[in-house]
C-alpha cells in the first residue's frame, strides 16, 4: 500500500456545493486551524447535523477546535 495514499473512509457520495464566499472562507479557515482537509470538515459537520455522526466521526483536532470556540467566560 502506498504510504502517501489517503486512509480509506468507506463508501462516499461525492457532492458539490457552492456556498457563499464568506461561508467558504470560514470553512477553509476552520479546517486549516483544525489541521484537516476542508472536505473532511464539511463531512463531519454535516454528519453530526443529520444525526449520523458515527458515519463520519469528527477528528480529534476538530473536536478540540470546536471546544475552544465554545469556551465561555465564567458567569
């Protein structure tokens, strides 16, 4: 097996989307900060949104990034 080949993630449904430029910029920024490809970032978010997060679990780096965004000051 090619060491540079991406890890097999199971059967996938290729889709294309055209979000507004501002949304695309945020997706790319957040994915880069989490250290994952933006396609994986989108797939993880969508899987969680539709209630099938086990189909595309969020990478640990994305979970950490999400927790940091949600840190709130003490009341």
